[in-house]
C-alpha cells in the first residue's frame, strides 16, 4: 500500500515529533511516500526541493499515485487542505487526524465532507488504533 502522509510544514512545525511517530507507525502498513514531513531538520520554510513548482509537482505525483491519504490536520495548513481536496477529487480515501483544542475548530470544508473520515484524538495510542481500524476496513 502506498500511503501519502500530509502534515503542516509552512503552516507551522509544532507537531513534527508527532508526525514522525505517525509516519513510523504507518510504515507497518505500507510505503510512506512523504517521510520527509516527519524530518526534524525540515523547517517551516519547507525547503525540501529546489523550487516551489518542483515541490508541488513532486508531491502531486506522489499524492495521485497513493492508495490512501492520512493527514494530521490539527495545525492549520493551506497545503494540507489543498492536498486533501485533490485526493477527494481523485477518489483517493482520506483519513484526517484531529486533536481538539479549546478555542479552535476544524474547518467545515473538512468536517463537513462525508468522503473524509476524521478521527478525533488526544493520545498517540488513539491515533494508532484509529489508523489500524481505518486501513483494515478500507483496504482489506
């Protein structure tokens, strides 16, 4: 299984350690095409390619060749929202991981889309069990 993991880069890197733990767990189910999202050396400037067009084209190639998109959506990110939209448009299953926080609400464009599965969580164990169940049900 080819898994596209999406998490905030330029929107903020507060959750990079969590991204790394999720990516390592996802490797139990297949190839994670976007391992660099969990790289602690990748800054909020997101310079993991020579140009923005290169990054866009490379990431879209990965996205469109994936079997599933898993997106951590707690830190708001235009790029992650764009990737989710493109995945839905191309009938690629999307699982969003969201950690509820006081004073913040998940975008209605995500929570209101019936094609997107959302897991609300407060611990890594909840993330892992939710991913396992989702991947088992959608890719048996």
